[in-house]
């Protein structure tokens, strides 16, 4: 069964380009599966790219503010969980 660990929070959403900004409290890398959950948000997706200051990076650590392409709308305050099998 999959386990989930909270690794961040959505701080902004750019609707026109479907990018969510996450303030990380843990490590996240390309290829990870995440679950984004909030009052009106609840979906899982794979992380296809991670950007810091508009530059692609393979992974980011706690304290980083990152941008990721999201499959659905996210909202400020939504929590981000790392999904592990």
C-alpha cells in the first residue's frame, strides 16, 4: 500500500501556464509521485519537471521554492505529499 509524507505547500498558482509554486519541507525530484490535497483539490500526478528560478533542476530540497507543471488547478494552502510504494 502506498504511503504519503507531507513535503510542502502550494504558495501560488499560475493558471495560464498550469504551474504550481511549492514551498518545500522535504526533498522532491523528477520522477517522484505526489498527491496534492486541499479543500477543493485532491489528485495525484508524477513530477515531470522541477524548476527553481525558471531553471530546470533534477531535484530540490527543503526550503526551496519550486515550480512544477500541474495536471489540475491547485490553490494556495493546498498540501503536497510524496507518495511512496
